[in-house]
C-alpha cells in the first residue's frame, strides 16, 4: 500500500532491513503522535538488532515522559555511522524537525506521516492520509517487519491513537480505530496510564492559564469563530510554560456554535504560533496553508512572523479566503 507518488510498504521494509543504524526524528513542540510513532518503530528495530537513536530538538513534554525509551531522546549525538538512516514522523516538511537537526544523507531518509499536504521530502515517503495517526502507519510497518507486539510498543502506538483522536472523541475514531486500540490493549498497552498522563494530572499553573485565556476569548457568533491569545506575560503571571497551553484550543472548540477555534501563542519574541481546530465545516488545514502551515482538515497550525495583532489579522484574512467572514478584533493581553 502506498499513497500516490509514495513508497510502497515493501520498499520501506526493504530499506529498513538493509540499514543497521537509524535516527528516529520527532517534530518541534512534540506531541504524542510524533514521539510515540518514532519510539514504536525504534523499539521494533531494536528487536531486529539494529542501532537506534532518537532526535528531538525540544525536551520531551512532561506528559509523555512515561513512554518507553523516552529517556533516550536527545538533541545532540556523538558520531553516527556513515550509512545511518533518518526516519521522520508526523511532519509534512523537514523544517518541522527544527534547525538543530543533525546533518543527514537525503538518500537515506524515510518520511512516515498521515497529514494532508505532506511535501514528500524524503527518499522514501510512506504517507497514509486515511490513518488516524502516524503511529498506526508505523503499526503497518512493524507488522510487515514481523516484529513482536510488546506491551511497550503497544503503549507507544495507543498513545498516538489517543492523542490524535482526542481520547476517542474526534470524528476520526472509526470502528477500525477502536478495533486496533482493543488489540493494542490486549497486547499490554495501559490505556488508564495514557489517559492519566496525557489527559489528566494537569498542573495548577496550567489551569490558572486556562482560566486567563478563556477570560480573554472572543466569539464572532455569526461566523462561528472563537479565538483567544496567550503571551509571555500571562505565562509568567500564572507560573506556567508553553506546554501548559496545549489544552486551551480544545476548550474553545467545544463552545456551542463554534465552527473554528483559534489560539494565538505569542510567547516567543517576533513570532506567533497559531493552533486551529474545526468542527468539520471548515478545512483549517487550508486556512493554515495560507500562512505556510499545515495539518489536517479539523486540526492544523502555523507560525506567523511578527506581532500578535498582525497574526490575528492574517488569520482573519485566511479564514475569509476559505469562505469564513469573521470579524476578529485583537485579543486584549
């Protein structure tokens, strides 16, 4: 199986078997899908006697440190073998790996993803856009490799599924996803631990930040657009950090009448990170693409170079280009 213009599963398996050294690469601001997918394939390749390292520019988030092999994730390595293969997960473009990505041979690269609009930047691109998560794409690879489904691998893959289905709440929770998840639990994945670590156990500072962000939210009811913003001063006041912003956009999306939810994160000088969510009527991947971003129909993001007011204006224009005429005054922060 392959997407149009992509590698077949057989080609991917052949390349993995031919190489002995690998680096699994997660994207910046990692989530459970990018990290869990890379850890799962890494654990499977270790079963086959391969040498595996894990690259991630940013530290492992607090809520993902429970994952097997998460403690082996690094930003810097020593000298890698000459024929090391780099495997990228859950990223539509190699730039998503960040500027600290070590030099690699493009001819020895694998891109595993399920995003719409993937640029197919690697020598081998295994992109299955109908999959619920990148982790379930990896599951197909592991099954073809014939590796054992250990509790550790199962837990990594179930983490990717639960992350990208919103704990089975999103529309991509198909009967097949539930059947796959049941098999992963039967193989030893601890669903309760995943639920606790990722969706519960929120820090007090994170909840304070949530309250501040919701107090500042704006809602154009006619257009169905809800938005708010977080800046560095708010983080400092709440004794929070960037990780504590992750749940805010979801809380915007659940508001009655919301078609599109937007969170502006102006926490780094000169840039604003934008997270978008849709209830299914608006393709926010197309909205993000107007600003060089990407993602999925219902969940996407982009980075705006400039000030918060400019980012709000740019998103309003991108929404208008997609048929959503939202009036979006700046958010008071």
